[in-house]
C-alpha cells in the first residue's frame, strides 16, 4: 500500500444496486460512485463542462449521463464515447471491495494553502471582529472556509441565520450594545440585498457594522450572470466605505480600512469578494493589526463653546439633563454631573434605561413613548443640557428653552434647529470639564422631592390602568407591570416597533437594563433578531429578553429556529392582538377606514414548542407573572404569547 494513498470507506457492500450511481464524500473529495456490470467505479463528481454533479445522474446504455447537460462518460474509466478530448476525461480513483465495505484510495491531502480570504479574515479578527452572522452559499465558500478556520482556532463565533435580514439586525444590535463592530456574511445578489434594511438600521443609529458579500466571478461581471448585482451601487447609499477585493489588491489593507471606517465613523463598511479571488493563494502575505492605526477618540471641546455652556449653567435654578443613545457609554459621569447640579435626567426613547427609574433624579422617557414625569420636568426647566440625542420629533425636545447640545459629530449639532450653545466633543471629556468648572459655582433648586412626587402620581395612574378590562385581551399597563417585576435588573431588552413598543416605553420601569431598538429607522421585525445579537454579545452573563407584537415577530419567525440551534437563552414577550395595531390607530386618527391591518396568526406558543423551544399562552392577567417567570427560567429560547387588547395601550 502506497504511503501517499489514504483509504476511505464510502459504501456498504449492498448499498449501491447494480446499474446505479451515487454521490459519496471521501475526506474533502466528492465522488460519483458507480456500480455497473458487477464492478465499482469512483469518478470525480464534477462534470468538466458545467460542473454538474455526476453522482445525481444515471447510467443509460452503458454510460453515466450528466444530469445537467447530458454528456456521457464510461462509468469505469471516465472516458466519453467517440473521439477523446483530454479535457473531457474524468479523473478516476482506485476502488477496493473489502469484507466490511467498498473503499476508495485517494492521494493524501496536502496542507491548506493560505488564501486571500485567510489574510482578510485574520485581519478582521486582529481588529476585534469576533462575531459574524450570516448564511454560507455558493459565491462565498472560500471566504466562509477562512471564517471557519478562525472559528476553529477560537478567534471567531459564526452564527448561521435563516434570513440575511435577521443577521443584519442581529449584527446591528450587537454593535449598539457593545460599540464594537460585528459582521454579516452573504452570497452575491439576493443574499447581499437582503442585508440592506439592517445595514440602514445600523447606519442611522450610528452602530459600526461590516457587510461581507460574495460576488460572481470577476470575468463575468457586467454580463447579466446568474445572481449578478452591482453591489457597489446597491450599497452606495448605506455604506460609508465600500471596497471590492481584486487580484492585485492590498488585501490586509482593505480589511483594515473596512473596520477602521466602521469604528471611527460609527457606520457601515462593505467588502465585496468575487468568487475566484477568495481562494487565490496568499502564502507569505501577513495579516494587518490596528497597531498605529487608531487614535484615542476623547475629543476636547473648543474652549469658547465650553465657557458658554458654563456661563449658561452657573445661574440656572432648574437645569434638566436629557440623554440619548449616544451617551450610553458615559452615564456614570453624566449621573455624577446631574447629582452635582441637582438636575433631573430625562432620556430619549433610544436612551431608555440609561438611568434607573429608581434613581432620585431619574425621570424616565421623554416624548411619545414616555412618561408625564419627563415632560413635566422639561416644561419646568430653565436650561436643557442635551447629550448624545438627535432631537427627533418622537422625543419632542422643546426648542424654545435655552439648550446646550453636546455631540461627537459636529454635523449633529443644531441639526434640525439652532441651539443656544453647540458643544463639539466627546461626552466623557465635556462632562468632566463641566464638573470641574461648576464645582461650588451653582445654586440650583432641590428637585428630588418633586421627582418623588411625580413618580407617585404616575405610578398611581399606572395601577389604575392595570385594572382596565374590556374582555378583549390584557391591557398593556398590566403586561409591562408584570414584566417589570420579573425581568432581571441587568437584562438586555430588545424591542420592536408599534403600539407594543410605545407601551413598553411608557409603562416598563428600568433599573439597570440595557434597551435596544431600531431607533431612527423604526423597522418592524427588529425585536427578536436584535435579541440574537444581544445574546451573542452578552448572553453568557446577562438575561436576554425581547418584546414585539405579532406583526413584528412574524417578519423573522423562521429565525426562532436559529435561536434553538445555538441554544440562545432568549425570552420573547409577544403581544398578540391579531392586527397591525399602530397602523389601525393611525388610520382611525386620519379618518380613514381601517383596512388591511388584520393578521392571521399561528399559535405562537405551539410554534415555539414545535421548533424545540418553550412556549406558553397567557389569556388572563393573573397568569402573567407565572408565565413570564417560567419562560425566563427555561434554559433556551422561549415565547410568552399574550393576548393583548389593541385599544388598551
């Protein structure tokens, strides 16, 4: 036996009938095994013309026929009939019949040759990309194999999703929670275009994210090839940076630029991998690292704008601080400043949970998804200090008050209307400088007693609303009161859009939870995929919960199976009212007929069970706490399906 030959058992003795053909795998080699005239043959499974899988063909008139275009080959020698063309002869391999089965001898596989994809995958890992959400397909196989090697080395986690849109939302949520870039992997054409909604969600919410898309072979670009799509054009609106990997590219540099743009711009980067480039050898090409490529981002504000802010805050009697999602990594310092000033803290909806609703200065959410506490303190303020917020209509920050706005992006300052003092700088630096300059220099009113008073009024109102019952489902006040009681203090909560989300913002009381949402894009369907991203980022240490309506959950229903596959410990609170309730409400408000907003739903709890998860239905208020507690205790994905009254929101 030759030491250069490796033998593989590929068939049982009686597995392949006479006159039949079958595909088998020997190591990494795909073979077409034939059984004809009492003799076994082992042929290369790939037809040399169009790549057809010969093992799916048939033996007709003594020849193996390709299932794709009908070309014939001898089932023993791999030769076509008639005149021979050396390019048309299939490679054959030695077959032995032994007592325990049919064996094929193949040359021992050579060691893996480092490729362009390896260089780029290693570079992405060096830059801190540790999670990829995606779908492996025919135009990204070389890149996928490089990612597989990184996962095998313990450097990367790959999560295979059922719909690319869910993968993009998961990556966006991961980036929002951590501030670090996650990536998505897709094929060319439809796989890539399916990413766009999630990419836009990340872009408008300033989350760093990478799209890694396969592409058809370079030589057929522009010919209308199968699944060809001009991906540079398709991503031109959403990607802050996009690059195509070419034969003579500086491959490590391209990967570095992609991550650098995503991190520094807090935006979307896109790498396009033509099929044939992915496996191109790159034996001696080193991967790149971020060393010497990134600067600290703690930008100090211009002295004149900082002084104007100080001058406005010194005489203030009732200052109020408003924080948005952009302040999420600086809240300890912000709260210290608020305590120094005696200033209540209001949050935007995207900033919900950045300060505890139990804190003496915490006033909850301002705006349409908010509390009357927050709106009262804004209206009573004599100056607003706004940090990391975008002044959306949803939040409703009153422009008639004196406003100090702090943001790292100078274009965000005074974006929709002039503000009194725009301050360009990182929140962490600005807050520290304000704390130093204002120590002992202010004489503000004590507003903490008023915070307590306003919370007492609102909690009494919420308790009254919990009793509402029209006999058409549970009211939102009761649902989110139970959720407030049951969800862990430091959970991550991913919410969707619609009435369920407005009610969550209004009724759920945060302690130290992190809340994720499709903020500026407001995309239906974000809730559950967002929880998958949160689980990837923090699922080993924190409880992961998602909230949606039946319309939102139905968008990516199949990816509950992804959660089951990876044993994601996610509890999904599903408010089922059999309609797109927010749209029905808008139709009535606009004096239109309510039309095409009804939904036909499955039994979502049974669906969870059928997928291998946990599901439970709730129809009575006294069942809420027990059902939510039971789902949270389940080690794996769970759905609490709650029949909700569409009017009692």
